[in-house]
């Protein structure tokens, strides 16, 4: 009765999942249900909308989707994370073996020479053959739960690796989407800058003609040459960034740069998601892979306390052996050579120099460390969501101002073109207005890309929707 009661217990604390932080909002002040309208688009935050695992489909770009899926199939980091997950799962299956009897068979066939003098006898030494065949069955009586806590720790490690694999999947998809957006934005800026330089070249030729005719000063020519040189200097860094984005995409796809899959994705073809799901703060800690992996580490540390505590108590084993020995294989089955034994054994730690006691203290310290790391991860996650929400609000404000500035530059250009046709202004004024419009266009492209990337940041900060997995993981190899 006492043994059965002990068998039902396990040393150490039973792990209890931490409670979510008490918060009804991510931001300090009240969060608006939508951002300002900018570029004819308003982003809405809806806590009743579910975020899907294929969150990048919200940008409605088939080319973008194809790049992401290709990376999911071939990315080595994701493949390494999946292999680590399989390893931890196999370690867990191996750990379950402690709950089953261990059966071993032994066969020995030796030729020996004994020295009778070792036994205090004066008889001469003898040479003989000895054949032994035996089988042993052993079973660990996990009375104090050390084996169960060990398996519990292995299970927590498997959970930890599983969440790391999901985090790798989320990070990979986010990096691919952000890199594609950046590449498209840089290419659009290169195109706009080239158009701007072409207009400035045209204006430079006109200024040079005016200088030769004596109607304009040479300073106008020098000013335009300086502006052209400055804009040409911007082209090389922009093209370098395009190349860096393409090389990064190749790495994410798991191929060398010369074999990268790089479809032409125009920035205008990437649709900004306007209906954004927003998880409740109480749900965030059950959705972010980094929080869940930190929780699994805390669970493993809790189980290790039980393992260290059980090591301070006696360990019990039940062993049975049956076999036969003889001087030859032919007489091995003789009844006179059979032997057997059965019985329990116990190992009682009496004095270990404090190693077991302080080993348990170290396990408790490790658990407290994991608790602090978990809290830090949760606080960082809430800050990331808050930052992303505020960033989208400010992005809308900045883009609205940029759209207004670009519209004003366009209206000014249209007005000057009409006046030029009426003979009221010179053509250099029209070119200057066109240059201003192209400058505003470049700033506008930067604002559009920033708004899209901050939208990606919010979707990733909310966990990426892995809990709503569909066919993407099955086809692409994601966890």
C-alpha cells in the first residue's frame, strides 16, 4: 500500500503555466480602431479577425507568395530547426524506455587457467573451458519520480524545439517579405532617380544655351551640374542595396546568388493590408513562439528540480537472472549447470559531500533564472506589438503628408505647364517643377515601403498565425 502511494508521487514542483500579464491594451493610451487615411487607404485593427499562418497572402502578390514558398522549401536554417525538433522528439521516445523492463541476454565462452594458490590451496593449477548463457530482466522502481521528471523534462525540450522551429518559420517568411518589399522600393527609387537625372540633364542643356546667349549666369549651369552629380551619386548606393537584397533572397532561398529566384515585383503591385487582426493581450502569450519556447524552458527547469530532488532519495531496482553454465556447449542444457536469482536492490545516498543538496539548489536557481527570462521575453513581445501599432499610426501621418506634398508638386507642375504654353513662364521653370515632383515621388516611395514593412512587423509581432496552419506547412515543409 505504501509503495503504491509512493509510486504515484514525484519529487519537485508540478509545473503551472504562467498567467498572462494583466493588461487590456498594448499601448499606454487608448488605441484607435483605425489609422488615418493615407494614400486612399485606412488600416483597421480588429480583435475578432483571425491571423492565418500564410499571413503574407494579405499583400495579394502572387510573385511574393512564390518567393516565400520557395524559401520555405529550401532554407537551411529552417531545415536545421526541423532536424533539431525531430532529434528532441526521438530523445523523448528514447526516454520513455525507462518505464519498461530491460531485458538482456549474455553469452560467454572462455578458456581459463586458475591458480589454486590464490585461494590458499596447494593443488596444481587447472585449465578448463567455461560456457555461460544467461538472461537478465531488470525494472527500475521509480518510487520518487526521478525518471518521470526526466521524461517530463525531455517532453518540455521537445516542446521548446517545436516552438523554435515555428519561430524559424516565422522569421524566415518575415525576412523574405521585408526583403522583397525593400528590393521593390529600391528599384522604384532607382527608376525615379534616373528620370530625375534625365530631366536635370535637359535643364542643364537649356541653361547652357541661355548662358551662351548671355541671358543666364554661369552659376545656374554650375548649380545644375552639382545637382546632377549629387543625384548620380545616389544611384550607386541604391543599386548596391538592390544587389544586397537579391543576395539575401538567394541565401534565404538556400541557393547561391547566381541561382536565385528573383521575380520582378513592382512596389505598386504589393497591396497594403487594410484589415489587420489584433490579438487580445491575454492571448499573445499563448501565440508568440518566442514566449512559448521560453515557457518550455521554464518547464524543463522545473522538471530538473524534481530530478535533482529524487536523486537525494533511495533508488530501487528489481532484477531477475536465469542461465546455465557448463564446460561445453553440448552439456549447457544440463540441470546441474542452471542458476537463477531474483530480488530487489536499493542504493541509498548517505554522504555525497553536499553535491546532491547543492545540485538541487542549482536546479532551483536555474528555474528562477528561466522565470526571469520568461518575464523579459513577455515584456519584449508586448513592447514590439506596441511599437508596431504606433509605427503604423505615424506611418499613416507621414504618408498623408507626403501624398499632400507630392500632390502639391504635381499641381504646381501642371500650372506651370499651362503657363508655359501660354507664354507666361520660361521652360526652365517647368523643368524645375518636374524635378521637384520627382524628388517628392522618391520620398513617397520610401514612405510607402516603410508602411508596408511596419505592417509586416505587426503581423510578426502578433505571432504570425501559426496556430491556424493550413496546407502551407504540409506542402512547403514548415513545422
